[in-house]
């Protein structure tokens, strides 16, 4: 049986989204760097997001394939994603759910314009029956989850990683995986990294040298 990730309809849209990200990501980052040079200061994540606009904030192919393998190799029923952007990472993980018989992927996107693009891409890949896309602030849209979460992927605003994790934490299954896409030397990631790397917080965490870094953590214990 062919892996869903390699099926023509899914592979073609993944290829297209990677090409789009490669074309648009660089100029968006240049706009941010230009504004920071003009102001002489580092912009906060909210202002960076405003300048970035609707350009796709996409994972690299190797990160997407890692997500697919992680979701496929475990008995993953429910996945939660913080930050779908144009839906590329969502498609990688939903493809794994299709192949493993998983239940659903709950993903979030703050910007309605990006959410609409993601909906079209996920539907084109034939995976929309597995995906629930919630639009708005993830700290609100992911409140009161009723599902046991087996895999959490963090790829939204870096300064919110820790808050989103702690919001979802009560629903994390034993040995749940938490995957965080990192950025080079970003101080906004420090609170999150300090948290998951502290054994007292109930995780075992390693950094994988993919793209600008991926933090892979496993839930090891429930803390008081």
C-alpha cells in the first residue's frame, strides 16, 4: 500500500507549498530585518507577524517528514498543532493519520486569511475530513480540549510556545510527543526551552539538528 505522503495528489501539493515558501519566506524576513535596522531594535513577535503578513511560515521538507514518521510510528489518535500557516505541516501530519488510522488533527491559525488558504490546501490534498481548523488566538481556541493529545506540534509565535504547551498539558497522554520548530538564537524561545529541558517539569527533551533546530520532547511524568 502506497504511503499517503507519496500519493500524487498529496505529493504535488506538498511540492507546490515548498516552492511557494522558498519564494516568499526570504522576502518576508528581509522586510523584518529592514524594519529592525530602521528602528535600531529587535521587533517583538507580534510586530514581526504583522510585517510577515500572509507569507507562508513553512517547515522544511526534512522537518515535515520527521513529523510524518513520528505520527506514523506511534499510536497517535489526536494531534494538536499551534500555527498551521498555509497548511503544509498539517498535511504532513494528517497524511500520517490517514495511514495509521488516527482520529483527528486540531490545528490553529490566528489570521483568517491564512486559515482560508490552509483550508483550500488541506482539502486539495484530500485530508480535510481529518482536520479541524480553529481560527483565532490559540490560547483561546485550544482552551478546554476534551481529547487526549498524543502529539503536539508548536510552530506559531515563538513567545507563546510555553503558554500553549501549558494550556494543552492537562490533556497530554502519557509519553506524548511535543515537537517545537525553533529559530536561530531567538531569545523568545528561552522560556520554552528552559521549561521542557527541566526534568522537574516532566519532560525528556533533545534538540535535533534539522533546519534551524527542532526540539523533540516526550512527556515522562505528571507533575504535581
